[in-house]
């Protein structure tokens, strides 16, 4: 095992990976804010399914690989027939001026959802699964507020067969087999959204779980999982009848790490194609591209270029997002409320 990976594993065991950042990064968070904030559960008029695969720091042996599957939909959403997306005017952009002028807040409704995430770094694997619920209510004619919660389990496992150390370590992790334990966990969030902007607040890993690989088990002594807090905001600029520009920002706080922020800009052409770029403070920059195919399928890709010292060892990061819509009765392809 390479020395830099040994250091990576050691930091994770003491709960200080990437200065306490324990949750995965998502470069294309703007395409699926639900993965960060359960308050988006059931925000659209249809069931939204997304799958993602992220290969981080390609070129470094056993670098992080993150895969997720999410699914969520509305319950009791009654504005199907009145939404502007229920028809398409020939020759008119479904995301043009008329669409946003006629945008109205949704009727009060509930949402259900499922999140499954697997994050692997060498011999360490972090699996989590949640069921989510949210309630959406209109604050004005064009603005909604939603509150959501996610309840589920996490499992942190260590495959000791993959460990190789140059120095003496605890016999518990030097043998063979997989050490793991299941823990209860909870997420929560708020989301304010309208035709022109969104503001989100979310907390993940709310229930701290202490971890220590010793005595062939995970005990309650050394490292621990700690809460992560996220704040996000974005605004839509209608450049002309065919183009929308959506800049956004996400701020992360994980004690005792310093606040981390990232900026994102997405340029969308009609209801079809988008290009984007992002910057993550003291970490890297990224480029994104995506395509909507009819009103049932969409795909996005991002490439991250690392600007930290890891750039000497890695060829960058690749992230794919594939989306499907179930029960989409409308002519538009792009989500109405998630940008």
C-alpha cells in the first residue's frame, strides 16, 4: 500500500479526513440537490430518479469512489393540470420569458424519497441508506418553503485483508476479515424556492457515532462521525429567450474544520443542453456538461482538476449523473424547481 494512502486511512480513523470532511463531494450538486438536502423530497410533479458514480483523484491507488442512487416523488400534489409545463407551444422555449412570468407556487403537498450512498476509500467503505419525507407549502403566489427529514442507517466497514503496514499496528486490524457496525443516522433540511431563486439549509450525519477498530470491533473510544452543515443559494438570470444562467454557491461547515465554499455556474440552452463550471476553495476547479433527452432521460458529466498538492499524483476526478423521470406528463425535459 502506498504511503500516501496509509496517511489517508490513518486520518479517517481519527475522524480528521480532509480536515474533518467525512461526507463525499458532489460537483454536480446543482443537478440533484436532494442528495444534500432532504427538504427537496417530492419537489417535482413526477418521480425523479438519479444515479451517480464519482471517481475521485484518478491515478492514486485506492482513491475515493462514490456511488449513489436517489428516488423521490410527490404525495397529494394537485397542480398537475395548472402547471405551465403541461403543454408546449410550438416554436417557444419552454423555459423562456412566458414560462417564468406564469410560474406559480405549488399547492401544499407531501413528498417521499429514498437515498442510497456508498463511499469507498481503499479498505474503508461507508454505506448509508435513508428514507426521506418533506412537506411543501406556499408562502406567496410564487414562493414555496419545504422542510424535510431523512431517517436511516450507516455502516462503516474496514477490510483488513487489504491493509499493509510497515510498522507494528493493533493486531485487531492486522488480521483478516471485515470489521463493521450498523448505526442509526438522521438528516434534516429547509428549502425556500421560487421562479428566480433558491435558498437551502441542511444538516447531515446529525447523530454522531464514535468509531475505533480494536478488539475486532468498533468501540466508543477514538474517531467519530460528526454532523455536517450545508448552506446553498442560487439565482436565475434570463439572458434572452433561449438562455438561462444560474450561478449558485454552497457553503459547508464541519467542526473543527474551517468553512469551505464552492461556486457553481450553469448556462442552460432552452430545455435541452447545459454547460457549467465550478470552483471549490483550496481544492480545485471543474467543468460540466449535460443533455436532456426527451422528457424521460438526462445525463451529466463533470471533470474536476485538482489545484491542491494532490495534483502531483492525480489525473483529476470524473463524475457522472444519470437521471430518469417516472410519471412525467409534461412536454418539458428539465426539472421545474430543481435547476
